[in-house]
C-alpha cells in the first residue's frame, strides 16, 4: 500500500471520498503520475518533478498546485483560493472536476515545457 493510500484511509468518509476522487482526476490527466509524500502531505510527481499535492486539514481540504496554476485559473477558483499557492475546498463546496483537470494539465504542461529547455 502506498503512503498516499495510507494517508487517505485514515480520513473520515467525506474527506476520503473527496481526496480519492481528486487522486482519480490526477491519474486521468497524468496516467504516469507517481505517488509520493513530501512535507507531510501526499503529492504527485511527473517525470521526477513535483506535479501537485493535496491534504486534509481540520476544516477543509487543500490542493497545492503552486502559484502559477492558481494565477492561471484565479477567476474560476474564486473563493477557493486560500493563498498564492493553496486552493481549499470542502465536500460541501467542491471545485468543479473540469477546473481541477485544467489545473493538473497546466502543471503537467509546465513540467513538459521546462524539460524541453
């Protein structure tokens, strides 16, 4: 069992469902993403580089795409933006799948572009 699976299994049902779904979206967009754990939170790597991370906190869940991803989608993310590098949501106030997929694809494309250089 991966460290990400272990992390998710310890959560309550609503958080578990939300983060399992987020994990599925990562694999839909980047099938070769790899589970990892960094700074105490589950992350995904693509081509050995940080792709995206997520965590469950006391009152919400967070996605960590980095500031570039948030800047690109700031209009779609609205009140979900917590800081320049963190997006928050709850099971009752989810982020649209299409927005999350766009965010993941942006992060992947950023890595691909940097690898071309």
